């Protein structure tokens, strides 16, 4: 495995850009290839077999770019496909895990996990909840309409705000701490926080996934030497605020417009949306 190779990342669409942003901040000297499968979004309403086939197809594309690791920046694809994908490919495959453990540790009372239908019903998620002594405090809540909101309506602030508020008003009538179990939903975090007047904690699994990738590559001596030395960190952080970041290449299966949209969303994340 060449330590100078890029890191591959994929998601069912735009949501995994939030993971890409976290990775680029944590690993400022690494380079990345991101594939968003917006043409086939959402994954959460498909069968497990369909999600696996779509995920494998994208992994094959990333392998063709000689990536040194693949991050599945999608909770649904992780639940449906990560085990089989690890059996197929020899490079590290890092998946997502909802941040249930830290949410339970830092909370009292119910914790609402908002995710796709597939994530919430898959064995991987159910086993995680069952393994925790206080897993009974977890409330599962699917929000498939939020994926469409991020994929197709993020530029319409009024629509997005109404979409979030309508869902929360119907399903979470009082303030409760929330785990975002879909990377798309992270783009809605500020709308959720504002709705509850900042009185809740919102958890996601992005930093946990990023740290797992870093530790895995470090254990295999596959981080770039500059990453190990942590040089040029400030320069790269500054560069990452621009859509022309040379470390990052983005593809999207839907259209060139979605590639442009991806770079715009990544830039917005760098500015702290």
C-alpha cells in the first residue's frame, strides 16, 4: 500500500461531504477522492442487496484510483455492506457508527436516534443498542424526507427550515438529546438546534470515524510522512476553505451540477455552517 495514495470516500449523495470535511481537518496533509451517488439516493429506502451492489460498484471505482483506504461515509451503506466489502477488498474499509455511546454517557433520559429506515432496522445497529446497559433509553426515529431535503433543497432556506420544523413538531414534541445517524442530517444540525432553542445536545459519528481511519492508517504505517510530522497544518487548513483545494477531488453520479454543489457545500462547512 502506497502511503502517498489518496483516501477514498463515498456516500449515497451529499451527506458524506460532512465526513470529508472532518477528515480533511484531522488529516490536513492527506488527499481524498469523494464519490457521491446522488443518482441513486436515498439508500435508506432500498433493499440491503441493492445497497450492497451500489456500494461495491463505487468501491471498484475507488480501487481503480489506487486508494489506500475507503471510508463509507454513509450509515446505511455501512449497515448493509461493510462486512461483505471487507471480505472483498484488502485495503482498510472504515464505516460509520451512530454516536450512541457518547450520547448516553453525556445524557439522562431518552436519546433520539434519527436515521434512515435501513440503518435503524439492520442487525449492526440493533446489536449495538442491545450491547449497552442503558440501550433501553434509545428512541429510534426514521426521517427519510430529510435526505431529499439535503440532496435537492438545501439552497432554499425557507423550505429546509420548514422541513425540519415540521418533522420535529410531529415526532419530537419536547426537547430531547439527539443522535444524527445519517451523514445527510448533519447539514440540518443548526436548524435542529435553533428549533429547540439550543437546549439539546446533538451527536454524530463523524469524528469517531475520522479517528478510526487515522489510527488504522497509522498502525499500518500508511499515513503520509507529513501527516505523521503534522507539518503545514495551518497552510492546508486555510487552503481547505476554497473549493479549489488540490487535496480533494469530488465526483457525483447524478450531474456536473451536483459536483459544483458538492464543492459549495464543502466550502460552507469550512466556514462553519
